[in-house]
C-alpha cells in the first residue's frame, strides 16, 4: 500500500510538472503542440513502470516529432527546443537569476546545456564562454546562439571541464539535463574531450581579473571541475554559482573545504544551488 501511495504521489507531481508548460506565451499552433506533448506525457508515464527502455525510446521519438521546429521566446530571447525537458529547464526558477544580472566582462557557463543562462543574460557581459560536451545539446546551444545573433559574444566549446585534460567516458541520461562524467551503468556512454579550467584560461589567455561570474552545473562532477581550477583559485575573485546535488554530501564537504584554502566561502542559495564568493581575510 505504501508503494502504491508513493507511485500515485509521484504521478500526481509529474502531472503538475506538465501543466505550467501549457501556459507559455507563444503562437497558438505552437501552444497546441506543447499541450499535445503534455497530454502524451501524462498518459505515457505509467509505461515507465512496465518497460523503462521502451518508455524512453517511445517518449523520445514522439516528442521529437511533436516539438519539431518549435521555437519559443523568453525575456526577448529565442530558443529552439526538442522536448518538454528543454522547455521545463528554460522555465524553471532556480533562484539564481539575480546573480547573473551584473554588468561585467566575462561569464563562464560550465554545463551550458542549450544555453539558458548564457543567452538570457548575454546583455550583461562582454564575453561568455559556454561549455557543453554532449553533441546534441552542443548543436542546439550553437543554434540558439545563432538565433539570437550572439556569435560575437557567446563562444561555445564542446568540452567537459574536469580535473585533467584528456578523453573521458561521459554518461548519457534519458533526460538531456542529467548527462554526467559520473559513472552510471544504466546509461549509454560516449567519449568526450575534457580540459581543466586552469589549462583553458591559459590557452585562451584570459585575465583572471576579467572573470566576474562562473556557473558550474555538471550533475555530480562539480568536485572534478573545482580540482581543475586549483591554480586559478589563488587569483580568482569572482562569484561562483555551483549546483551540488542534495544527496552528495561528500561533494559538498570536499568543495567547501577546498575553496576555503583560497579564502572563498560558500552559502546556500536555493535548492541544490550554492554561491561561493571570495572574502579577503585581511579586511
């Protein structure tokens, strides 16, 4: 009985997650397609309990057809999307938007997905470096940059930031926002190019003083990104927005202790997001 109640509760929450998608301001035809997608999702969801692999294959096939050529506008910025996951990601209020709204020079978007934060807040920065290793996400990131005429401002790199410069196995989730360097036996894997942030900044000859904001959202591999920033931390004075998953207490402990050595403090913003900021110990 407890399991049944849990399943019903999860299903109810899933239905609730689909409803906001139907309220987005767009053309009537696009709205009809999004509503059809939401209805399909609601009726298809129980199939996941019977055959998960078939569920995800069918889901991807049908939604890719429904969402084909759908383009939406948020805060006067255009986005091409593939499915409800892209749409939910763009609409989600993570509670971190205010930290990007400061006019400055350089923003590093590590785990850029299809470009939500890079594009929405492109007006606030002179240059944005967006990192996304997964091929489909990266292609859509480039397309969304093109749609908004931001080629001279946002520079996309098909790279995973890590603690070494190499080629590493990368695990593909059925949901495009949950791909990760963290091993998952149930996921398909590909090889991706990785680089440390230390090495990237050196290659691109980026001045530490010009970096005003770094966002790290890499689905559990945040500690690997931080390790690859070790040489840079002595010079960085920017704010760092980090997603640390709630069930990953070891990751939080490592990151908070690591950055403390460089006079960075960390505090929770909302949900899984944290703000790391430099505090001069001599002041």
